[in-house]
C-alpha cells in the first residue's frame, strides 16, 4: 500500500457502536489506559529485558546454571526498577540434564534408496526420559498414529521402536487446540509402547510446521510400567521416516540418548511488588515461568511472560500509579517439568496474613494480545466485561471464559480469580520447546502490548476489586 | 507452557455473551463459515501461490518485466482453478526504473572521527525521483524534522542536501497512523526543499525499526517547482548521520542516483470470477494490487492481497458455493505509482451492463486478520454488523468504519460499498517497500485467514445483498 490515506477511525467510534457499556467506564481509567499505552510503546522495555534474559540465560531448565542466573538477573531487574520487597522464595526443583543424542537410519544396502543411506534423523530426548544403553539401541521402527494403535500392536511391538506420527490438525483455528489434540503421544506414548514390549519411542515433534528442529517437552512414566527411552523427532524427518516405511518393509534405526536425572537442586520463585497503599495485604499476582527447556532461548516460552510481568509493574510505577492493593510480579520456577514453584507459592510462609484477589499469567507467547481468558464463573466474567472498552483501546478486547495458566493453577484452586493472556497464537508452536524459540522471533511492540494489558487489568482490579 | 490444559472455550460461548445478534445468523451461513475455515487452513493455498509469485516475479514495479510475468502468472492461476471469464483489461502504465545508486560521507580528515571515514550510507532513490548528475552530487547536509523546518531554512538550504529525519511516532497503537504522521517528508519533501534552493533530499525510511535497509516509496514533484533528486536513507544510517551532525559542524555527503523515467508501457488488470447464478450482472470485487516496488519481493505489499483474492474465490469453489451474484477477483496494476489500474477499472468497456455491489481490498499485509473496515455510512455498518458473530469464528470480528483501499477508491467514488481487510499491523512497516518484504516474513495460516474472511464476506453479500 502506497499512500497515507489508510487510517482507522479512532477506536472510540467502534466501541460506542458495538459496546454500550463503553459509557460506564470512568474517565480516569481511560486516562490511565492511554498513559500505559503511550509509555509502554515509547520504549518497549519488556523487549530489552527479554533480550538480556535470552542472552545471559538462554537455557533455564530447572536445576541448571542458566536457571540460577535467571533467578539472580530477574531479582536485579526488579530491584533496579524500585520494586518493593524484592526477594526469593526458596524451593527444591528436579534436575534433569540432556546429554549427547543421536539417531540415524541403519542402511540396508539391498533395499534402501541410495539417498537415504546413513541419514541422520534430528531427535532430542523428551524431558524426563531415561537414557538408552551406552551404545544406543538398534531396532526396527513401527509407525502408529495414536496411543490406541500402539496398544493394538500387541506382540508386534516387541523389541521395536514405536514411532508416534500423528500430526497437528491444521484445520483448528487455535493452535493450542491442535497441540492439545496431539500431545498425548508425547505425554503417554512411552507408557503405552512399553506395555506392549517396545524398547523406545520416537514422537513426532509438537508443531504444525515442517522443519528439521526437534521440539522437546515433558513425557511421563507410570510406576507400574517399564521405563523406556523417549525422543522427539523433527517433523521433516518424521515425514521422511514415514515415507521410507511405506517404501520398504523393514526400517531399522540407531537411537542413542544419554540424559540423567540428578538429585533435586535448590532454586526459587522470584518475587517483587508495588505494595498497596490502602489494602497492602490484598494481593494481585502477575507472572510467568522463569524456567524453560534447554533448546533455543525460551524467548516466547516463557521469557516473554516473565518480562511482561516485570514490565507491567514498571509501567504502573512510571506513570505514577500508587495502587490501593498490592500488585506483585512472580517469576515461577519449574513450570516445564514439575510446577514446584506454582505449587509452593500458595503455601509459602510468606503468604501468612495475605489474601489473594486475582492472578494473571502470560504463558502463551509474546505475540500481539487479543484479550485474556477469565478463569471463573459467569458472574466474574460479567464484572470484568464492564472494562472491555478499555482493552479495546489496545485492540485486545476478547474477554472470555478460559484457562489461566499452569503456574497459577494451584493458587486458583484456593478460590482466587484467574486470568490468562491470549496472544495471537498462529506462530507459537513453530518455536515452542525448540531451537527456534529465540529473541529474533519476538516483536518488541507485540510483546509490550501484553505487558500493557496486564498492567491495566491489575490496576483495575486493584482500584475496583472483583 | 507445558501441558495441554490451555484451551479456549469455543467461540460460541463468548459470542453469545457479548453479541446477542449471534442468534439471528442463519445456520447455513455458520456451516459455510466453518467449511471455509477448515478447507482454507488444511492447505493454506494462498501461501503456496504467494511463494510462486515471489519467486517468479519478485520485482513487479509497473512497466517492468516482473510485472509482465506477474500478469501472466496470475491469469494462469485463475485459469487453472477454473474461474470464469479470466481475462486481461489493458492499461498504459508509467515506467520508472532504478539505476545504480550510492551515498557516502565525504571525509573531512581534521574533524571526522576515524570510524566514520568513507562510511557508506544505505540509500535508494524514491519512486519517481530524477537522477543526480553523472558524477553524483557532493553537498553539505542540513537536518530537519518537518516540512515546516525545511521551509524555515530559507537561504541556509541553498546548495545543500536537506535531510528529513522525523521518525515514526512509536506510541501510536496503529502503525499506519505512525506512517501517516511521517510520510509527508517522503511525498512532499523534495518540493519544499527545492523551494528554498536545496539540491537534493535524503528522507528517513518510513519504518519504526532500526536497520540498514532503505525503504522506497512514491515521491512527488510540483509543476512549478524545480525537480531535485530524492532518496530514502536507512534508519540506522539516518541515526548515524544525525549523530555526526551533532558532533561536527559540517558534514558533506556524496549522493549518486541514476533512475530513469521511460515511456509508458502497456500492462493490464487481471480479472477472473465466479459468475453469479441468479444475478450475474451484480458484481462483488475482491482484490489487491499486483505491482510492487523493486525491493524485496512484494510479499506483504501486496502479493498477499492478490493471492488472498484468488484464494477467496478458490475456497468458495472448493466448498461448492454457487453464489447468486458474481464474485470477481481483480489484480489491480500500478497502485504504487499512479493507480492507473484502479482508475481504469470502473470505466473499462467490460463494465458495460454491470452493477457493482461491493469491493473488498486487502492491502495492509498478510498478517492475521483482526476484522475489516467498512467504507460507508452507519446504515451500511449496521447491516454488516449483523454478520459479526460469523467473523468472530475467525477471531476477526473487528468491524468498523474506515478506509477501503487505494485500488478500489475510484470504484467506491461511484457509490459502491467498500471494505478493507484489517490485519495485525505491528510488523508491516518493518518490511514495507524494502528488501525485508520477502516470503519468509509471511505465515501461511495468517495469510490464509485473510482469504477466508474475504471469501465469507463476499459470499454473504452475494447471498443477502447490502
């Protein structure tokens, strides 16, 4: 497009047309909403913080050196921005560590096409997996599309590597729904395959794109079932392996994984706040999880959510808001493989004398926010919907009943109102849990808008209650 | 985020809460809406077409070989997909051609910091600019932030290069507004600078990001004012030049531009349709512009809009819709530097006996659609708002009064109802008119959703009228 005539009319026009409740929003709230927008977009500080986090602590899996660095760094970020009561809340976390890993197709000279010989398959151990033997496993591959098909293999699975290869359903508008429709292969695939005698599993990466990056993520074992090694395979190589299986009767692969589960390590949730001026013991939490997988930089998952929480408080301070209630940023530790931070927070000794009003999590990536989920009943939803026009000012007025977040779930289980940021989600699983999740995939303005939405909702709850 | 619990409730819940008119939408329309979504997302054919266009005809400025290739290619795309009455509508278009171009800071040994010596500045001629002398221009640079400041230079501008350096206003939520607030420097900068005796202008690139890519775009001359050469300078180098001007009194640059304006060339709008089954002479146009600047590949601007128009018709055919009225895809030629295609369409001989009902343009990039503008009065808006819940199914329910598009403007001036797709816009000007505008910046799902929105609106207008 060429000329400057392409302008949207101001949002107020559209709001008045479609949302009669626009009239009821107080003028001072509109003023705060506008100030947050202007102040946030001017510097996009969430992005500069995220860049620092990604560069200094790219790998932040619980128990790792990166996680420890991230704890210190975010504590420093909060302190430097003048937050109140910045402190660590100690927890013990699991310590799973990836080692060397390799996988290739074992050539069968007489039948395998020349081009496929010795082809390397890009794989990575799934989180929590045990290791293979030192020399790796050499076994025949059998492809299935579901846990059901794996069970149905019966004797045929014995001694083999079960290859779960059901792709994302591309026709889902919401990619989280496509993820939800495929992720049982990762979470329960090893259990079902072991039951029928398989020696390992390869699981198609949880993404809708085709590339050579494996996507890790937590897998599970059952106490009563033999543990077998489990790896994610890139979608490109999953497709190639599947094609080869169609062409020839027998395909054998070599798979070597060497992860270790080490003793638990001391780590922490990182906490800082703006203490409420009138009701300091009534608390609104805003947060994300500081740990991430040991692939990429955890930029979208969930460095974004952490930096947005810090920036939300930073913005409120910058524009001079002194909230009635306490607004608290929490960097939860260990969402990815245990949620120890989320479970510890509501029962920590520091909670004594506190009453929590709400918790707002951002853990769906740093893309432009469309709105937020409300985890509660329709009465709560109706209360929040009176503020819809204010979020329309950010083009983020989609407010709907939905999920809050893993980290805040234990807190919400105590009856606290929950909120989950809803960013644009089409690109999220292109990056998620893989080497693709790096800072260059994050747009500073889109990330900042999430922080602005969080700041505004926390402010409104602080001033008006729920 | 780790687990699969993060689900949005189905959109219907949210729609019923916030949009009571949801009840009034006919079930058959919902069914069509769902089919379009499923069929579109399954293959994302708009993207594969766009990839082909970008690879085969990356530079499609009017009059160029690339533009001619694009005309043939899109005609072929429509024919292969079984569109009715695929044809070209001939027009004459301007033919401006970029040549070599270079710009560097002329070292002043005694005062310039060592690091700045002979530094190259990334520039490109603005569209329509005349050339410099064969040896280039060597002149002192004077920086201004506005046309007003340029005028105020008076005698001080004489013999100098005026450097317009007002950046985008980052605080605007809508980047098109930031663009609109800066683009007068590009469109009128040369005129105002020439009036006060300047020999050339350098204009800060029209983008909010800082990088070394100059962004071109059309500039204007006035009949009564001397023509002087005009170039865009990358934002990175604009900042560096500005810093240098602060440090030392005198900065001279060498600027060489060698564009030519050649005789007009025959080109065409490319037209194909699904002829209406009941009212074939009542026409709904959907389109974008096929020409683009000679930088990058014109992926977002506006290959995206063209491919979405073809895909919109393709989707309707795929799901078996036989529209009552004619739905027509138009690839307009020459939006960027003349809008000859847009102007020719309403008065072409082929229009005889036709009545146009609506025109829908996509020319704001291929990012995820948020909704669409309605160019018309509030009566028209109210009519369209009854369909809002259907577009909510695509998370694209923002329907508001606003601009349609450059190409369709001449048609809208005849009283036709206009519509302009509203995609997410934060990243658009990062790419616009520069080498950054390439196919890798386009997400297949996001692009496809735009086509789905277009298909749905065209279908609704066809079946229900306006």
